[in-house]
């Protein structure tokens, strides 16, 4: 039996990267999945548009009868040293990454509260934060602030809705090889930075979108029935600590 048989899920940012990988994995596991994105998904939707979110969730429930899982993967890159960040760029990054998370979770939770629980659960919400929401990175002011907000918002949602049978968790990916990441590191002078960041992952590589999708699957499945309020790093050891060459001296490469 597939792990999401009979479940209905919404995935945002579904046209590429982590969102697309999640759509594909959830469908392979038996879920009916409706993908949202600005374009190229099942529903064209801007996660800053509250009225559009309300209408899109209502359409899912009208068609499928309930909403069991939401994975909010929509997001954008952006940042820089604070004194070089224009106000409109701050607003764009924070609105999409943090306000969008709030609006999607707000209306997903409101819908799930109206549903009868199945095996004690009304639904599961997964937000996509970042390792950059757990610790600072140079030049990351705007993105880090937004993703840090996602982490704390997720914990608050877990507290508020846990006793109603709604689980809410955040995934904090390391640097994942997606079109968004490739666009950032295609800029002039970023090749050496990319190599340094790759080496900072203790597994010695970037992550893959399907690895984040697999984690989202776990968090939305019955296997995670006692997991809520977690900000889970899926980062190849990026947040584990630092290498300084001692391992090589001990023959560990």
C-alpha cells in the first residue's frame, strides 16, 4: 500500500525544484496532488494573494472532499548586506517567503479544522524553511530573516493546532541543486563560493530536490504521527559543525 493512498495534498512552488519533486513523489505514493505556482502547475497562483488562496483551497475541497496535506515550497532568493538592500527587495522576499507561508498555512489550517479526523488527525502542514533560517550567512540578511520567521511561525502553528489534530513541521534544507540555486550561483564571481558551500556539507555535495520531497513525504505520512513542531535540517551535515583538516590527519579523508 502506498503511503498516501486516499490523501489529498496541495503543493506550492510546484512547477520546479523541491515543489515539483514533491508533487511527483506524493503522486507516486497514491495522493491526489494539486500543484500551485505562478505558472506551469495545476493552478496559477501567487502565494501573496489571500483571496486566490481561499478560492484554490475551496476548489480542492469541493472536488476531493477534504485537504489532508499541504507542502509549502514556494519561495524566492534574495538578500545582500542590509545597507545595500532596497526596501522593495526586502518586501518582495519577505512577502513571498514569510507572508506567503502564513497565508497558505492560515487557510489550510482553517479548512482542516472543519474536517473529521482520520486516525486522530485532521491534516499535516509542511513548510520549507532553510538552514539559513537556523543560522546566519554572509549576505543573507533578507532571505535569512524570512526563513527564520518561517521556522518560528511553524513552531507556533504546531502549538496552536496540535490538540486539534493538525501537525505542522518545517524542513530546513541545506543547499539544494535546483533552478533557483543555479541562478544565484551563475552570477559573476560565485563559482568559488559555490565550491566552498558545497564543501561545507559534510557529505561533500549539494542536496537533491527528491531528498527534500522524501522528507516531506515522511512528515505528511502516518509514519510521522508523533512529529510536530520540528524544524528538521536536511542538509548533508551543513549545520553539524565545521571541518578544519583534523580528519585528514587521522586518515579519514
